[in-house]
């Protein structure tokens, strides 16, 4: 029996993880949960799964302050009673807990791509040192993991990794025609049901930029080995092309339970049984097309981050988080998200990073400047 600590238990990733855990209760136990302030949803989880370790960010911060709350959560994650940490926290707020899980040498099922984007220079070497296993549960990175059979040897034989993108709600429109799209329109994702922030990232395609950066770190890939292709059906999640011309793809219906089940099953060296919809029962057609040229600018920034490393990922992520919040709050227009990111990247100087303090320093630095850009546009 493997004991799981679930970060972001009341969110969409948490819900999918609980479904997999519930279907495999003889193999996995929900030993602990962490959430912010959705107490009703947390109570339902506690009643059904009986976790022994329970952490509410909102409650602990109110009682003891932010610093004490972070220390408590770190102790829970590092507990010897925990074998697996599932990180379903969105944004840079998941960095500290991801770092702690890696430091303690556990299995980490990671959906918090921002941790790797901002802190890959630290997290990946730390995982090698501590023996931690970072297993991606974003559908795209989990697909890559399956296509390379989890073998480092296969990485030497790869010529290209292609991540698919549904394209979001606006992929059929020229970028110049999106100046006045509304928040409601931007939140109408055609295939996935997700939180607001990641849904807007999908609409801008910045989510794919973040995924390219994460893939570079997780699989030790060069920018020249990474590409994106538009695939509206969201059934093929990634493709890996080898030097003999063979391309291997992973296919499944768009559901987070599948990559989570695959990641948990990998720990036990066998696939888990879950409920799923079979492919092609409705006569689905798979289509693919190149990324439109007018969407290339933000991807060029992503490749720049991959090549530079250091603080570049933290700056890119921070600027995007500020810009997306500004759009959600009605302070800037949709296309101005790109401008906030570009101007912040141009302004903040490049630097190496060597610890968490460095990441938070440049994250804060970038946020302050991004807010200046945002206010100038408001």
C-alpha cells in the first residue's frame, strides 16, 4: 500500500486523482490532503477517504501566519508516512511544496508545470541528488514519458518531440482579429474543462510555451528538438520521432484520470484499471495542422527561455501570471497579455539561479515590472 499526499485536493487535478485513488483503493491510500479554502469540498473528501493529514492554507495562515503555514506543509510533505506527493497546485505557489517533495526524495506526480519552468535549474539536479522521481501528469508530458518507455537510453535516439495543442477557442481566427474578445469567449475551451488561469493560457497558447520549457527540463531536450502542432481533437497528446524515422504517439480521450493512472501504475510497474471511454467509438477523425505563423512570437520567447535557462523561466512565468490575472480582472485586453510578457522579458536582466531565494527574487522582480506594464495599458 502506497500512501499519497494530495496537494490541491479540491481542484480539478485533485478531483481526477481522487477518482483514480478510489478505483485502486487496495493499492493506494490517501494519507493526506492540502487545499486552500474550499472547506465544503475538503469535508466531502475527508468523509469519503479519511486522510490522517489535513492542511488548509487559508486556516493555517489565519491562525499562525504565512511562514508558519509553509513550514507545517513542508513537514507534512516530508513525513516518512508519505510515499507519493501529487502536486495539483496551479501557478508559482506550487514551487515551495514541489521543492520540498523533491528534497525529501519521494515520488512526485507533477501537474504544476510552473515549478519546473521557473525552477528547473534547481529541481532537476536536486532530484538526481535526492533520488526523487518526478513523474509528469500533464497529459502531454505523460504522453512523452510513455513514448520513450521511461528509458533514458531512448533519449539519445530522439530527433524531435512534438507536443499537440487543441488551439483553444480562437485557433481558426487571425491573431489581429482577437483584440476585443471577452473573458467569457476566452474561457470556452473546446475539449478540456479546467480552471480559469490555465484556460486563458490555452486560449493564448502560452500554456504550450510553458509545456515546451517543462519538456526541455524533464527530458533534457534542446530547443531544436521541440515543436508544437495543432490537433483540435485533443486525442493525440504528444509524438516522439526517433532517428530511424519512426514516430510513436500516445492517444487517449481528453481526461486527466488517464495520465494520473499511468503515473501511479508506473510506480507499481503495472497499469491500473480505471473507467474510461474507448477511442473512436464515435467515428472520430484526427486532424493536424502547423502552428499559425502569427502565433510564433510567444513560442520564440519559449525557445529563448530553453536556450538561456537561469532566471528566464521564472520571468516568463511571472509576467504571464500577472498578464492573465489582468485580463481576467478586466484591466487589459486579450492581446495585451502578449505585450506584458514581451516587455517584461525585455526588461528583466538574465541571471543564473542557485536556490529558491533566487527564484522568488526574480519572480517578484518580474511581477513588479509586469504590473507597471499592465497599469500603463489599463
